[in-house]
C-alpha cells in the first residue's frame, strides 16, 4: 500500500454520522447523496470525504463512529437533513 499525505486548505464539510462497522458507511453516503441531490448543492466535481474517529482494533464494530461528508463551497447553504 502506498500512502500519500497532502496539505489541503481548510474544507467546509456537511456530513451525516454513521455508527457501526466502517465498511457500512456506504449507507450514510447513500442518504447524503439523496439530501445533496434534493438540495441542488454540488455538481460533477463535488468532493466527498469520510472521517473516521475510532480505532477498530480497540472499539467494537457496533460502536465505531464515522462521518460521510460532502465538501461545500463557501457560498453553499448547508442542505436540510
């Protein structure tokens, strides 16, 4: 595996919380996609991001916390939901 570390400017993220196995975060991204499409935020170049908070080697899968997010422009309103 190759890891690349990038320095990015601050990003504004609207996110949905996912609790459970990290591999199941797709459910939160699917719900986020519906919210984003309904609100009209974003476009074809919209970036998605995931934030993982817990160490899966130390936290039970059912208690793992993560966020499925979409990067917003400075002018985008945070979508309802």
